[in-house]
C-alpha cells in the first residue's frame, strides 16, 4: 500500500467530529507564498535578509560555534 492509501485508510477510521481538525492541520502543513516563491523573486526580501546577516554576523557566528 502506498503512503497515500494508508492515510486514506486511517481517515476512514477517524470520527467525523475529528475531521475538521485534521483538515486544518493538513492545510497548515502547506507552505505559504511568503515561505516560498514570493521570497525567491522579491528583491526587498533578499536585501533585508542580507542586511540582517551583515548586522548580526557576529551573533550568528557565536550561535554556530556554541
């Protein structure tokens, strides 16, 4: 059985009252546009990231070394 088939089989055993919570959980697993494509193409996002990286380089290095 594939993973998808196993998940569907388990869903058949779940109480209908629990299904909305499961649906909400599954939707929360999906990446949001701000987590994916938008940031890849948004120059202001990368500018802010690079500026932060420069400003906090020493902090990041200390954390990495810890």
